[in-house]
């Protein structure tokens, strides 16, 4: 039946191409990068990029110093209390964060107005260049809906065919799926994709039995087995869709620029139906380009990698991006969860340029449908980013790479800092109300020391802080007037303005809930809890109200307690904190409302939160939508029933298994227990009842176990 591992003869196709190994070396974070005998690469940087970085970072620091000075004047200038010192330190840390976002958005505004954001010889319009290089499209998947994954690949494949450059691309479905029923459905969907496209030379499937190092290990294993045959690889996510022209353009840019190791596109969120998803995609479409243009403008050739919808030079990745295991136990030790930042940093350390091209359209992804789903994903990202504190001291890293990791850590650490800032503010108010001030202190003096808390100046500091926080949204709105197509796609000037108000108001109410969710994540990680690896929900099925109540009641209770404390101090403090308190007290209805598909569609009918991808849908997204409407392969949900009823699927599955285990080879516990249980089973029903999902997957992944299963009567 098989000529070689993974090669199917009887079915007439190859599940995998002939292997072309490429050594992928694990990096030593304490040693200088090994260039493997090649001449050091000198990445091309924009002219005077150092001046750009100085302008963005220097302006942010200047704003922070001025804000710190004004805060100093707000508080008691005759000697701070301990709480006052804590509050000013927290203000400086938090204000630095928003000041850098503000100055970077100013850079993005300038880049948008001057039509920047491409470079590397990429031209969005015009004839497509010829390609001389083979490119692999890698689609890692982990317990995802196979029909949804294949729909995206069908759209990408069809779009590539229209470019006339499709022969340069091979598609690899790299499965880490552990659910045996999803695994067999994946294989059926893969066979259907090949059958419908008539292409058995450019579409391949491989499943790993052991999910070592998760997605990074999945891609790394592909590099070691097949990377030598593909100078370039494009990493995708299960929800990724990329236009064929975009893929050809970034591949050609890599051919023209041999010093470039990675080009990151700007994935646009599309396809959302719930209110939360539509808010995310509107914010990403309107504010996202401003942010991405800003960081691309001053990052230059030391940009970042977001883990998907990017093209990578395989040799650069294999040479520099082999990730070590971090010392210590989980959650901080072990393999690196947020691997993309580290891979980009290591490639840049090895002399390869890392670029972002935010002005190139044609790169798409989806948003989680609810705040609950974001919280689950965010917990894993939080752990991965906090791990980076062990990577930051790595020898030879570019200073911007270290900054990327610090910013990633700050994205989560700022939440508990904001919470402490709020609580300290309440304590200071309590102190002012109930603690009698010492007018003369311990030393004799003719004049008393009057406490100096300036409410007027405090109001101006607050207004200035909110202006700096919200200014990027105004910049993004103004920039739309220089891109009439996008403005029209968002519903026009008035509806876009109304959408920004709606997104800002609802987002502002959600913000304190997200703050507490992230704070809880940080605390759980610091207490030693690992996030695990769970499949991500991508459909718009509503979250049961009982689940919402169970997940969000504690935020409501906290809001009530916080409100009571503020009321006890003064009515003015209570009113001042109303936006935060309102969001927390309404946590349950807000979570239910934003997870609602009906609410999202009602706003769409009203012309709010529109994005061009739904008013002027790109062709590749239409293809993906059409593919989603196609009937899924007629495959029973149960893996055993599917194999039992479809001899072709059974033959394909058998041929894609690894070679039979040799006598004396080690056998894992799940496989051993599964085989022992199968010996006792008298029917397929007995096997279904007796086997756990892990044992079932182990049995299906073993030729002897598969033979025993298929020999059982139904």
C-alpha cells in the first residue's frame, strides 16, 4: 500500500512530497549569534531611521516628564505621603505607555498622508512579477473545524490560480489535532479539497502524533523535514485568508531583497457577526492602519512578527529561530508560548531584516466572537508575553527587539497597574477625608504647611490624559478623508463618526472588565498556573447566559464594592469614577450584549460599525464565503464510523500513518492501554465505550490498532 512514509500508491496521490530536510538549530540565548560562515547581512533601513526613532521615543518621554511635573503640582508639594509617591510612580509608568502610543500614532498619521507603508519595491497595482522561487503555504491547525479551515484554503488556492503564478506555491496542512473525530474529518476534508481542485501535486497534509512545542514545534518540524525544498514559507492561522496577488507580491519582494528574513502584512479582521466581533473589526480597520503605519515608520528593518500572514525566508528561520526551552517550571519555564516575537528577534539578531508592509491589502483574519473567547485566548498570550522577561537579556538582540518584548509584557502588566492606580486614588481621598493633616509637623515654624491638592489642575491633567488616549482615533478618522474608498466602505463621514462614538462608548464600558480579566490572568500566572492549550472558538454561536453569569458576577460584585467605597468618601469621587463603576456593575449584560449576533446585525442594518470588507467585499473573501456554503464532505462525526463506512478514506488514513512500530521500539502509555482495551472489545460499540479520546487517537494512529478496530463487527 505504501512506497514510503506518507505516500499513498493505491489512492493515486501523495500525502506529502519527498522530504528535503533542513537543519534547524536551537539558539543559545547566552551566546552571540552564529552566522554559519556567511557574511553578516546589512539590512536596508529607511533614510535617517534613527531620527524617526528619536522623534517618537523622545517625544513620548518629553510628554511623560511634563505629565509627571503636572501631577507633582496636583499633589501636596510640601512633602508627599507614601500613597502620593506610589500614585505618581504609577502615573509615570502608565502615562509613558499611552504617550508612546500617541507619538507612534502621529508617525502613522504622517505615513498615511504621505502614502508610505510599502517599500521593498512592492507596488500594490500593476502587473505581477514572475516568481523563480518555490513558496510553501503552511496552515497549522489544532482541533479546528476542518470545513472552515479548508474553505479558507480553497479561497487562497482559487485566488492564486487567477494570478497565473500558482505553480510556485504548495499548500501544507500541518495538523496537531488531538481529537480523533476531528482528525478523521480533517483527512476527509483534505481529500475533498484535492478532489475538487483536481490538484494532487500542490496540496499536502501531515498530522503529528505528538504536539511537541505546539505551533512553533509544528512549523519547526516541517522546516526540518521539508524546508530545504522551499526557500520561502508563508505562515497562516486557521482563520487566515490571503489574496493571491498579495502572496505573489511579498514573495517577489523577498526575491528582490535577499537580506530580508521576514515580511509581515497587516491582517484585516473580517467576517464578524456578533457585536463584539464587529467592534473589533471596525477598530482594526479604522485605527489599525494608523497604528501599523506608525510602528512600520520608525521600526524600519527591526520590525516584529505576529505569527501569521507573514512570509519568511526558510534559511533565516532555520538558522536563527530555533527556540530553546526556558529554564524553570511552567508557567515561566518550558517552551516559549508567544514564539513569534522571539523568532523575529532572533532572526534580527542574526542580521536578517524584519519588515512590515501595512499598506499592502489582501491579508485577512477573523475576530473571536465574544469577550469570553478573547479572555481565553488572552490568558495564553499573557503567559507567553510574561515569559519574555527571560528572553530580554539574550546576548546580541537589537534594542528594538527587546523593546517589542517589553511592550508585550506591558500590554498585560499595565492592567494590574491601572487597578492599583484606581485603588490608591481612593485611599488618598479617604486619607484626605478622615486623617487630620499636620499643619506644623515636628519643627517649630511661624506659618502652617497647608496641604496642596489642586482640583482644577487635576481636572486639566485628566482632560489632557484622555485627549492623548483618544487622539489616535481622531487621527484615524481624519486620515480616512484622504482615502475616500475606505471612508465610503465604512458608511461615509457621518456614519463613520457615529460608529467611532459607539465603539468608543461600548469599548470604554468594557475596558474595566478587560482590566480585571487581564489582572486575574497575571495573578494566576504569578501563582504558578499554566494556561494549557485549548482550541479557539471561531463561530458566532451565542454564549449561554448561565455561562456569562458564572464568568462575570465577580466583576459586578467588585464594582458594587468599589462604588460603595467611593460613595463613602464623597459624592464627587463617586461621580468621577462613574465610567469605571458603570462598566463593572453592568458586566453581565455587557458581556451578553456584545456576544449577541442579533445586536451586531442590528447595528449593521443601521449602517454602523461598517467596514469595506462587508460593503465592498474583496474577491478572495467572496470565494471563502462561497466555500463555507459548500456542503462539507459526507463524513460521519464519529471517526470509527467514518472509516468503517468509507473504504477510500480508510485506505488514505492507513497510508498516511507512520511506518509500523518495530519490535523493541518504545510505546506510549495511551497506545499501550488502548491496544489492551481493544483486545477485550467484541464490537465497535464496545471499543467506543471503552476508549478515551486519547486512547482512541493512539489506536487510530497505530497500524495494528487500526487493523484491530476495523476487524471488529459494527
